[in-house]
C-alpha cells in the first residue's frame, strides 16, 4: 500500500514537472485562460481610450503610440521594457500568418514609425497625434501602410527574447 502511494505521488509530481504534460480536460482550461487574457486586455485598452496624445508619453494621462501599446501590455501582466516602436518591433516575437489579425497582436506602420494593437481584421487601437488614444479602421488609410506584425510575449506561454 505504501509503495502504491509513493508511485501515485511520483506520477503526480512528474505530471506537473514535465512541460507539455496535460491533464484530461486541460484544453478547456487553456481556452478559459485565453478568454480571460483577452477580457483583461480589452479592459486595459478601454481604460485608456480617449486620452490625449503626448509625444514620448506612456500614460496614464497622455500617450504616444508605443507608450499606449507598452502600458496595455504591462498592465496585462507582461513585463517588457518601455521603448519606441522600432525597438518594440525588434523585441517582440514574430506573429505567424494565422496570428496577425488576433486580438492583441501588435501592428506596425510606416516603416516602424507607428504601432497599435489589433482588435480584428477590421479594427486596431492606437494613439493618434490628432485623436489621442482611439480605435481606427484598417481600411482605407492604414492597411496600405502596414510594415509588420508582432505578438505579445507570453500570450500563450512564450518567453520574451532577450536583446
């Protein structure tokens, strides 16, 4: 009986210690985690919509584009160094083809001179010098100015690469 208890304890320890091992039904937990993360991200974005633009500002009252993206990422529980759009592009992991239009993907424009957060294939959030923090449509103006996409690190367990 004691041997069986030790074996079960060891199996449980290994289950949680080995990366990639899942309990039955854990896919649902992963989906719930993604949903909770998306809700938190939307709350953080919403908290700062309508704030005025401020060059070099990262909030909480004024924002430039990279300051807005940085503030939302940090308040969503991801530690990342405050930087401009160009360095942010180099720092974040590449968004693959299927990830580009997902909520929270960082979109870059005008040869890395501007950035924002994707909502879906039609909309994104950013800090506009004229409108402040706002939601804009990709079409017709912004879509042709897209330089690339990056994903927020650790969104689904990724680690932030070190520079």
